[in-house]
C-alpha cells in the first residue's frame, strides 16, 4: 500500500469509527444498490464524508447511495410536505455515493419501502399503497406481485422552449463517441439529459468512467442516459429500449429509475403522435417498467415499476 492509499484508508476508518454499532441493511433495485439505515428518532447525523465512506466499495459497505428512513415530522422538508400530505409518515433521506444530497431516486424508493416493510416499520400487503416523503415531494407506492410500482409524479422539460422548438436542447460529449450528440433534458424531480444512439455497438463503446460533458448543463448538474430504441420500437403496444446511465455524484450505475422514466419521456417525445404509454427499459441490472397516465392533478404522470431486494443486514464494527 502506497502513502496515498494509506492516508485514504485512515480517513475512511476515521469517518466510520463514530458510527460503530450502527445497524444497516444492503438492498438493490435492478442492481442500483444502497446502504439503508433506520432512524425512527431522528437522532442520526451523517456527514457527507461518513456517507461516502459507507458507500465506498473497497473500504465500506458499498453502494450507489445511502438511504436514511426518518419520520417526516423530524425533517424540515418533511414537515412542509406533511401539511399537504399528512399520511406521508416516513421520509426517504437519500444521499448520493459521494455524500451529496439528491432529490429523488426511483429505484431507491422501491428499496426504501421494501426496507420499511422488512424492518416492520410499515405494513403493506400486496395491492395496498403507501405515501412517503422525498425531496421531490410525496410519492405513492403500490406493492405488486413482482415488487413495487411508484407514481413518480409529473415530468417536465428542463429547457421547455428549446425542447418544444427543436426536440433537442443540448449537446453531449462522452469518451467512446466520436462526435457530440444532440440530447433532451427532462426533470423527474431530479435532472436528466437523454441521448439516443443508433445501435448497440455505439452504446457498448461509450465510456462512462468519467462524467459526460453536457452543453448547456442544467442548473443543478445532470444525470446522463444513453439509449438505443428497439427495432421495432413498439411490439404489441409496448415500447422497448436499452439504456446505460452516468449518475451525478456516483458514476455509471447498473440502473437508474428516474433515468429510465426520463429516457421513456424523451424517446416517446421523439417518436411522436401514436407512441405508446407503456415501456420496458432494459438496463445492465435488469428491466424496469415505465407507464404514462393522467394523475389526479390533471397533469401527465409517470409510473415506475420493478423489483426490490434486501440482500443483507448487519452492524458496523
């Protein structure tokens, strides 16, 4: 071990030492994995450095992010949300793998609710629904036979004028792609920029070790999805695509729920009138479903469905 590695190891040990005895679980949704901790009394304070240490795949537990389950009434954001959504008892306090705060994570919501069920914090039989709080607002989740379906709420274009006029609003450059590609930026409560590629060979050649360059970049940064539409795009009323993603503060992940929703928004927009409302999105970690419907507020909402798995539980030494 060289000096740099030794210093990094000492920092990680120091960041996690204060959390000795903390109980945790490890879960994933189509390979998008998370460290999960229950904090029913709102007493746990996690610094960005501690979150990053716990999510470190070599010196920590390892995960694309960390989710803290805390009562909404004990969070400033949760208290505001409860005024309009009094049933949102639990708040999903989500952090990226680098410790930064994130507004929303579609795969994380499913795993979060599965964690609440596994810990006995909620009772949610198949077919029943639950409302939770997130930094992107209240979300309604239904337990299904195959996992969970989440009403992700309405979507919107980040640069609406450009998107409406040209169907593209930015250019994305990435290692492995010879030229910058046109893209469309979509908000699912968090920002996404979607690039369509012509064939699977291009998708496989795209290098996502480093963050793609997006011009212009949305105000709070962006996740970037590279998508190959299926050929044919629609079969028996269902649209299909394959996606890879680079997530803010994380890097490439096996799956991204909000990214799958944003990809479906973009491909459906480009496909034009007659494009289906139901989509299967293939990601390296599996397949998630995306469906469009009119929500109770009269706006078009997006539903994300897929599995959630708890793989381990333990206590930090």
